[in-house]
C-alpha cells in the first residue's frame, strides 16, 4: 500500500489523516442515511434538515474518535504487530506519538460533544442519554468489550439500531417522535450489514488476535465461521426488511432494490473472502465490503424516498 512505502513525518497532518481512517466514514454515514429515509417516509418535508446534518457530523466525528482510540489502545495492548495483514497503524508505525494520540483523542471527543450538543434541542433528554452512551462505548469497545467477543454486538447497536432510530427520532417534529417498529427493524438490519466490515477485519487479523489474547467472535468461531457469517448476515438483514414490507407494503420496494444491487455486489465479495490470505487480498475484500455497505445505505434511503413518492 502507498502509506507503507512513503515516509510519514511524525505527528504531521498526513499522519493524522491516516490515523483518522477516512475510508471508514461510510460506516458512519449509512445508518444516518437510512434514518433520514425513514423520517422522510413518515413525515415528508416536515423533517428537520439541520437535525439530520448534525447527526451526520456527530457520526463522522465519533467514528474518527473510535479509530484514534482503537489505534492507541491496540498499540498499548500489543495487538497491532508490524507483521499483521491489515493496514499499518499510526502509533505502531511511529507516525504519531502515544502522547500526541491521547491529546488527539481528547480533542476529538470534545469535538463530538460540541457537535452533538445542539441535538438536545431536537431530541431532549433522550438525545443526551444516547450521546453519553455513544461516547462511553466508543472507549469501552477497544479497551474491554472487543476483547470479550462483544465487538459485533456493539456494531449491531451503535452502527445500526441506535443511529438509525435516533436519526429518525430527532428529525421528526416533537409531537411525532417515537421509536417505530420499522426504525427498529431497519436499525438492526443496518447493524448486521455494517458488521460485515468487522467480520472482514477480524477474519484478516485472526492469527494476530489469538496471539494478543483478543477473543473476537471470529477467534471463537474460526475462519470458516467468519466466512459463513459474512454470507448470512446480509441475507438476514434483507429478510428482516422484507418482513416489514408485509406490514407496510410501500416499503417492499426497498428489499426489491437491494436484491438487484447490494446483494449481487455482496455475493462477489463473499466469494473472495474465502480465498483471503494476503494483505493485498484482504485490502480488496475490505474495500469491496465498504463500498457494498455504502450501496446498501444509499439504495435503502432511495427506496424509502421512492415509497413516499409513489404510494402517497
């Protein structure tokens, strides 16, 4: 990869950009897109555009914060060995000093709180509680829970259920705010799809995680279990969205669009993950998964908008 060959000046802007991992921001954008689509499907033009923008910015900042926390604490735990298949990490490579990384984590956490604070005006106490939980689990994920095999559960919650339902919640007029069955099911489905990215990461890093004593779900199920989960989770997600279509027929357009777009792309990536053994192969599968995940969010949002336009 390019960043492995170039010389990165310590604590430089380039070093911080690599540490922020901008390619992962699609994972933060997907649940916000889906939550926005659900809000529009429910109330049309009455949604708050400002609330949606703040949700997106908060998701981006917290994703970067989580990446910095992951970089620092995995370095401290010795989990980012230089011989791992994954991309190089800033602290391990010496691009950013541990002390500077701690300062960066503090500033990014504060930035997330500042961005999220105005959401109190749209979501009240609920927004406060959810915001605090997001910050708390941003740290607990890397420091404790990912070592106990709970990383996938947190992805399901904080990259699916929580952001999808809360984005819809704060975007609705105050008198109409609730947590609908549709938003809960779509949130869980989103979390399952986003978790495929974690499955690729943990399948790639399985040998390194075993050495570091990190008991991820893939360490417990083995490489074959990771491949099976990669196949099954999106299928379960689309089936869940299909079930909502039987309760709300206009939403049937969403799984229909996903079957002819996202599912075909995912199948191609799923065939490749079985042969993933080298860093180059892992990078290709990871890039394809990130792209497919964004397609899932975009197509779902478009489908929800079309269900509004065509059936109301």
